C-alpha cells in the first residue's frame, strides 16, 4: 500500500525506540506508556529541503507533494533525514 511506502523511511526510527524499550522491559506490551513513547517519533526534528521541522509536519508536506506529483506525473519526491 502507498501509506506503507510513505512510512517505510521512519521504520528504523520506530525499531530503535522499540529496541530501547525492550532492553528496559523484556515483556514489552503495547500499553498507553508504550504508545506514548512511540508517538514521540512524530516530534523528532528532521531536515527537509534545508529546513529543520518536526517529522509530523514533514510527513504532511510529503503527502501534499505526493498528491501534486501524481497529478502532474512527476517522477520524484523530496524526503527527509535526521539532522
């Protein structure tokens, strides 16, 4: 699915959080505390087009850019990276 493709670049960051949480608690459960920790990834600062912004904002802009790219038949998108 397209949504999965858009989220794939942040999968290593989520894996990093899960690994850290698992090293603290071996019987890790997807409870409110774990969910709260995972959602903090959206506040992570990323670089996109030479601007540092929260990942949530970058994802929103990428989705908007994707809509434009599909409409105009463009072949690439600008993603994001950690600073």
